[in-house]
């Protein structure tokens, strides 16, 4: 599996907006054929800190995700709400397989 953990720090006055926009992206992303997981995590200690756990069958499916209408809308919508640039860290998913 092709896994990316995307770390996002959101400005305090846009946390609720970010959650709403990210929910829409999540709901569309989990319907993509190559998607295996798309979890959205929020830190209880720092409510503006989020991690998106994105798992796709392959690198190609992950690239295809970044070309979808829902991803592009999310990316453009949340860009100004981030306190710093988001950071995607790539992992190789070992288990579960497939």
C-alpha cells in the first residue's frame, strides 16, 4: 500500500471550516476505487493540529487522487487556513495487505 501521513497545522479561527472542508474531501476520497483508508485525526492537546492518513493501493492511485475534483477543491479551499505549509510523509504500508 502507498500510505501518506499529511501533517497540517490550521489557524485557530479556521478549525471548524477546515473540519467541514476536510469531511467533504474524506467522503469523496473513500469512494475512490484505489483508496483503502482516508482517516482524519485531530490532536486533543492542539485542536489546530491534524493528521490525514491516506492509504492507496498504489502510487498511481495516490497520484490519481491528487487530480480529482474533490481533492483540488479541498486543496484550494484550505490553503489560506493553514498556519504553515502541510507536510506529507510517505510510508510503505505493510499490514494489512491489499
